[in-house]
C-alpha cells in the first residue's frame, strides 16, 4: 500500500492570487501543443498560416472551456444546476467534463473549417495527435489535487487518498494519464508521421480515447451523485461507447474512401 504524497494543489500564492498545479498543467499543454500544431500545419496543411493556427488554438481553448462546462452540467449534475442556475458561473468550484469539451472542440473544428474553407476532417486530423498531451498533463493535475481517485483495491500500489476513506484505492488518475494521455499521444504521433486519408487520425483518436476511458472506468470511483447506471456502467463509460463506435466507423470510412 502506498500513501498519497500529500501534494499541495497550489504551486504559488501571492496574496489572493494563487497559481494552481491543475491550471498550470493545462497551460503547459497549450504552450507545448502550439509549436507542435504549427509544425503539423506547416507539413500537412500549409495553407493554414501561423496567425490562423494561433486563432485555431484560441478557438479550441474556448471549445474546451465552454463545452467542458456545459457537458458537466448536462451529463453529471443537470438537476442541481437547474435548481441553482447561478452556480453555472461558479467555475472556480470545479465541474468540467471531457466529453463535453470534445463536443466543443469538434464544433470549433466545423466552424473554423467553414470560415477558412478547409476540409473539416483534415482539420480534425491536424489537431487529434496533439490533444492527448492535454489529457496526460491534466490527469497529473487531478492526481496532484487528490481528486477523481479509483475504487478500493488490495493491490500493492493501492494508495490512501485524503478524504477517500481508510482503504487504499487505485490511482486511476495515473492510469488515465498513461493510457488516454501518453500512450495515445505516442500512437497518434506515430500514425500521423505521414499523410493519411481524411478522418483516419480522428477515428483512431475517438476509438483510442473511448476504449482507454471505458477500461479505466472499471477501477475509477463512480461519480457520487450518479453512481453506477444501467448494466453497472458509469456515465463515463456510457459516454465513451459512442466514441468507440464513431471512431471505428470513421476509421473504416477513411480507408474505404481512399481505396485502401
């Protein structure tokens, strides 16, 4: 059994201003992702100039924030926010959902591609190999915050988390960081090293993330306000299943369209 290292979620505080590890992780993801996106655009979509890439990254940030917040409200705590509508704006209390952020980013890709007369699937393929970098760093941020821990376990790497009771739990944040973050990032970087049919990388991204999230959810503690849903699956698993199906369908469509 391991003991949680009791990390302070606040990296630096000057008066009322606090810099938190969680926010810093996502800031790092965008800072590292920007030159990677520039390099991919230069190679695979040269008509997208540097300023346009910067605009795209800003749009993506808005898609993540707005989509993630709305997704959490709709998928996880709709009744609460319906009864407390002003709580929607209290973002400092937390409450973001990946699947909502994904829908927000896909919406951004559609709008951005129309504005710049680009192929929407090709634009999504441009972004998809970089996105797991954010998951990798974001889940480490969850671990530092001591949140989103796993279910109880007797495995030797089970960990005691503050506020999670006296029993050791799976460090599921680190599982997710490794699978949907690092492993998916490396896979998409390898697949994306050369030109691919439109939608190919997006298909791998959707299926890869959906599968990784579905598997890890078996050892992640369900959301307390929801618990286990139909077939003893979590909300995260039910939301990941359409991703897997859509990803496989898109992957097959891209290959058939290219004649492969």
